[in-house]
């Protein structure tokens, strides 16, 4: 059972004027196509503890897979409580130094990027050179309500420094086992953040592929730019969710301008929405063509994103400069950034002592170095200056 979004579909379509019927049909048909795909279910393992081969072959075929019910009720409650606390501490408006309680705002004295804002229902990236120009077309920008604020939060970078619950989810043993299976036991981090799509306000993220660095690499393959996990805190729908073009992760860099021209509208005909209940976690290949429309519906989506790479995709590679400054990422740099994994595993062990923690091979002999505490949490400040951006 998924959320009933019939009211949101009507509300969404109403924004599109002459295209209203086309939008409604797109949402309803996209939803049906998405639910018919054989790429969802629980995180399943073979008898020997390996990830089930059905999952790996469906992920390879479609470029995304929805793991149902990965985040337990307790874990979701912890994350929602952290979200509530963080939101109370958001700057009271874009650029404010203080929150609505007059306290220093979350991220106000960080050097790294933290909270990013946009005009409600706008598409801030589409058709710009931001992020190396990967959002090639601008999506339709519906008109927000007259009483909407001038800017709303859309993305929180470096989220694990602000939320111990998100840090613990990052070390989910089943998800890390999957990271190991796809990227090898010496897999490394990418970046972590929260996509915030508030009901009736959330901005669009125009169609794009995430990967930047390796399109012309002679060793190019479907996994060279890694993947993102997308933990759904309140669920995800055809109206507020990410849409993907299944199988497009196997292609080279897509000409999205042409795809939209050929489609005759921004509604790419082969795309489907990622539909989830709260607690589901998606694996999304970073080469897949994907994006999300402005959230004109009545349901808020918040996604806890966290990605992983193959070590060989980043070692001694010059970063793309999208998530952090473009530096050449040597072994020491990668080791420092990977410390987050060790710390997250210990944070999770402390909260869920009955669970078998994930054993991260690169730190197998160094476990004593990683002890989560409130001090260790505070020391994560600005850790995302070293995101492994490719
Ligand atoms: O969550 C969204 O709306 C966009 C996600 C996205 O573009 C990404 O993870 O790269």
C-alpha cells in the first residue's frame, strides 16, 4: 500500500494550464509503470550472506532498486526527531545568521556548504552552468501560493555532521554489504545530504546524470561513477519523488536537450517515478538520467542521500569540483574522508547493540580508532570539504 496521492495529482496538474491533462496522464501512467517493474522488495541475501543475485541483476538492468522497510520504526523515529531539531535551528530566512529562536543557525559558521535555498517551486539548476552544467534544461516552474516565503530550504550538504541518526543509518550493515558487493570491499564515501521537498514549496531538480569525470575513461562501465542510497523518511510519490529513465545508466553521457526536444515536453516518456513508503531505501546509479519536478502536491518528501564509490574511481583522480574543491584525491585524502564510515559503524553499534555491525575491510585492524561520542560528532564539522566528487 502506498500513499493515496489523487488530490496531489489533481493539484499538480492544475499548475500546468493547457498541459494539465497531459501531466495527469503522465503521473498516473508513470506510477503504474513504476509499480510494474520487478525492482523492489526487501534486502535479500543468499544462504552464505551475499546479496541476492536477483537484486544485483535487476539493479544492473534498471539502474535503481527499491529496498522496502530497511529503516526500522525506531530508526525512522530517531531520524525524524533529528530533522525536527535541525529544522528548528535552520536560519530563519536565507542568509540569516540566527534561527527563529535567536540562536546561531545551523551551519552559520561552517566553511563548507550546508543549507541551500531556492525560490518555492523553482528549478534553480536547470539550464545553468552550476555543477558543471549537468542540468541541461530548465523545467517548468509552477507559481507558488501568494503567502509562500521568498526562499525555501532545498538541500542540506554534509548532513551527517548535524544528525547522529543519519550518521547511524549510513552504517546500516545490509546497505554497506551492498556497497561492498557493487564497489568492492575497499569502497569509499562520496557525499551525504538531505533533499528537502516540502509540500507545495519544494524546488525541482532538473533532469541530469550525476557522474562527471569518467565518461571518456577507457575503463568506463555502469558502476564507475558509483551510486547513491536514498533513504525515504516520509515516502516518495509520482508528484514529489525522483523520476528515472530505467537502463539509462548504461549509456554514455546523455543529450538531455535532445531527449526533451524529441519528447516534445519535459515529460520524458520512458521515465518512471521512484515510489516508496517511509523507511524504504533506494539504490540509484549515478549515471542514470533522473530528476524531480517541483513539489506541487500535499506530501513532503525528505530523502537522506548517501553515496559510495569504487576506490579505483577516485584514487589519484582530480575531483569534479561539484561537491568540494577539485583536488587530486590521494590515498591519505581518501583515508581521511573514509573515517566517517568507521565512526558511523561505532555510532550504530552503540544505538543498536544487538545488531552485528558491518566490518569495513580497510579499517579491520583499526577499529579502536573509531569511537563515536558527542565530541566525535562535533569534530565532524565541515567534513564535507573533502567530499569525493567525481
Ligand atoms: O531528490 C531529488 O529530488 C534529486 C536527487 C538527485 O538529483 C540526486 O540524488 O542526484
